């Protein structure tokens, strides 16, 4: 073989080998994200590659570099050189700026949604459930107390305690108000929170019934007294009464007995009321007024108030304790004992509310009746007679009369769980 031909063959093989080495070199550089001439690269490298000699059969690759180490120490590039054969790469985030984590798991999304708002809602539900459980326990305690008292388990005995429902005269049932449409029976107790409500139903609805009957301003066109059954049904009246009392929802509201008396006195005798003055006030003045220097009793309430003459609270108490009072006529409904108005020993009430807890008890009753969206009770009237005023009102009443008055109303105190006013009775 000639010398020139061998030279040409060697040159051709060397050129091919050089091209292969260049291709391999740039492939390795691109895969490792190496940027020649980058001043921020912490690994110094020669800008001029040192390929192996053409006689070497295996090219020497640069040592591999840890990707995590590179991401930690290598400063990001703000420009991308357009190297031949290299694709575009995303611009790295500036140092110290961390991208927000992306949530793709549905359970994690739900957990985040339930987060704070979910916890608040669960807390509201828990508190509502606890409140209803407490309300249920309170009602159960009130019913049990009445049942124990009426069955003779207590130490107190009172008139009518052991009689049956059929033994109650019709005239003593005139405070049981019936609504057949909604199957409700309410025992109306005067001076127990006659307040204005805002029924959102027509006047013929149960909303009006509770807005009127419940608060003592009822009309017989909207609800009627159970005592008139005998007129409508004759001999069947008692049977129908018992049927309704067993199946209808029955409820009443009560009040501290002494505070109820104070409220009645203030409303009926501390302001001109012609009917109550003629029927009761003038009687008190005639019986006890001479002892207080009242020589002549005015004929009318207007005349009496103009002269500054009207019964005192002490005279009112003496009137209640006087045996002659009930010999002439039964107590007026405004100061008659609740056990005589509502007969809790003969009628098993489903719900017993108190004026002292009127807002909560009324809300609970409306929920039981399904009327919480139909009737709205306004805020409590803070000017009503307060139990804290009892000492001032009873200051002019001798302690002996206070104790007798307590004995007269003791069944109401005991039946409905009001504490005995010890300090009032012994001072």
C-alpha cells in the first residue's frame, strides 16, 4: 500500500474519531447542566476541554456531580445561553423564595376545608346539643318534683292534693285554654309575663294563639276554655276533656309566688283601676283603713288617688290572710295560687316554663311545637318586678304576717321549685 494512501486512511479515521469524541463530550455536558464560562459555578473547570488522544479507545467523562449538592450551592442563572443542541430550561426561583406546595390529594383538600370553619361549626353543634340535653334534664326534674309532691312523697299537704280530675268543678277549669287545631292546652296564669310577641302568621293561626293565649291576652274567637265543654257536649264533656288532656301538648308558665303578688299589687292598686278599686281596694280600706287613720273611703278610684288614699301593700297582705276574704268569694285569679288555677296534681303537664327563664324556656317550647320560625319573642323587659325588690316591699309587713303568707303560698313554692325566702321570713 502506498504511503499517501495510508496517510489518507489514517487522517480519515482520526477525523471520525474526533467527531465522535466531540459528540460524546457535549452530550455529557448537556446532561449535567454544565455551563462553560459561568462565573458562579463553584466547580472550576477549564473552558477548553481536554479530550483524550485519538489513540485512546475510551473517552474520559467528567466526574458526576450530586444533583442535590448542585441545587444547594449553584447560583441560579438569569439568562439561558443558546448552546447548540440544548433545549430551553425553566428559570430557577431566586434564592430564599420557596414555591407554595400544591395540594392534589382530595382528602387533604377536605381536611383544609374543615379546618377552622369546620371546628367552629362542630363547636356550635356540640353546644346546641348540650343545651338541649340540659333543657331536657331541667324539664324532667320539674315534672318529677311535681309528681313527688302530688303523690305524698314530700312533707307538705295542701287542699285538693289527692282529688281526681273528675272531682274538680267546671268553674275551676276556666284557665285551661284549648286549641283543637294544633292540639295544645295551655294553663293561663295571670301576672306571669304578659308580653307582646310578633307572630308571623295570620291571626287565625297557632302563631296568633301563642302570641295571645300564651301571654294572657287571648280572645275566645281564637281559643276557648275547656270549662265550656259541658255546654257543647253535655254528658260527654268530661270524657272529651280527659281524651284531650291525654293526647294534647299541655304547658304552663309560673313565677316566684311573692314576686307575682308584688306585681299584681303594683298593677292593680298602685294606679287607678276602677274595677279593682271598687271590688277589692275599697274593701281593704274599710277593713283596715281605720287603723291607719282613714276615716272615709272614697267612692271611686279617681277620687281615692286624687286624695292620695289607696291600699298599702301591708293591707293587701292582711286582706289575703283574712279568712273572711275567701268566705265572701274565692281569690281573684291575679293572686290565686297556681296549684288552684292549673291543677298540676291532676294534669300531667308536658312542659313547665318559668318567667325567670322565659327566653330560654319559650324558645324550647317553640321548638317542641315546631314554631320557632313563626313566633319571635322580644328581649326581656328588665323593668319587671324583680325578686331583689322583695325586701323593700315586705319591709312594712310584720314578720309574723310574712310567715303566714308563705304558708298560704307554700304549695306553689314547693311544687315549682322556688327556694324558701328564709331571710325575708326571719328578719
